């Protein structure tokens, strides 16, 4: 994960079977996702930060998303784009890239613009890996009939519960246009 200049690069893979942290009986899923996020307390800055996927990965890219994280410190707006490779098509994540910005730039072309040396390595922040237990989706019906998908997560570090999170999704249109003048959502 790289966490510099407001950008976070995240790799996530689910377990098919989880027997415990570090257990040889753990079985990983054949799918994983790699997400780049730009986070800022300024909504306009987050919305206007361009995020794209390299041509080789265009077929597995998801639509860019905007999130708002609400915490005691205020609101942080996150603009993100994700790819979801499958092991059978792209190989294991560990074989996909060298752990450098230059290599990851084949996936996310914005990375070289971070003004870090091309040979900078990408590794877990502070050497840590976080485990997330997630229950989803739960449908929350609001007054007036609007529905939201809700997920409940608990994040663990070194076997200890670190933080809990409740997240929800709903569709909203922003009156923001991209470089071609198209309205974005």
C-alpha cells in the first residue's frame, strides 16, 4: 500500500476458508481487487482528481466511485477506481507486478505523477496487514422507500480488534463534468 499525497493503493483478497491468522489451512479465493483511492476533505478536489486504469486492465475495471467517510475528525471524500483480476486470467497477485511505482503504473497511470522515485517500493504501510471480517449486504429501507446496501465490518491487526465500521451505498448525481464535458455521477 502506498499512502502519500492523499493516495492509497490497496490490495485485497478474500478467504474461501479461514482457519486463523497465519494458518496453513487458510484457503484464498481466486479473485482479488486492487484499488487506488484519492482522499481529501475537499469534495471538489476529490471529484476533480483524475483516476484511470491502464489499457491492459480496462476490461476488468469497475466504474469509479465516490465515498464520504464520516469520523470525529470530519468528512473525508474518497475518489476511487478498482480492478478485479482473477488468478486464472492474470495469475496470483504476487506475480502480477514488481513492488515498484513504475510497475504499478501499468495498472494506474497516475502513480508516476506522485513525484516519488520510480524505484520506490510498494509494501504494507508500517509493515502491517489488516484483516477485515465483513457482513454484507444488509438492505436498509429509509423513510419514503429509498433503499441502501449496508455492510458491517470489524478490522483486526495482530489478532486484536482495531476498529468497527458501518458503510452504506446509495446513488447520487453530482453536478460535476469531466474533461469532455460529460456529467459524472
